C-alpha cells in the first residue's frame, strides 16, 4: 500500500490521536473541495501487526 503523501499521513495520524483521546473510533463531517461538498467518514479499526501489508 503506497502512501498518498507524507503530509496526509501526518494529518490522519493527528486526527486519529485526537479521536482516540476522546475515546472515539468514528468521525463524520462535510468538507468543501474544488467547489464541491463531500461527506467524509473515518472509521478506526485496530489491525494486528500480522495483518499489515508487506510494503508498509
């Protein structure tokens, strides 16, 4: 699995840390990008190390 960008990885890691600090594993919101509204959803699911992709 290839990363989209280091900046995106950092932003998602920070968001994950904030959610887990609040004991949440799900977030939903609406965002505007390129003149279009999008609903975004984030689900946090623990993954055992044995299930990680080899290229991580």
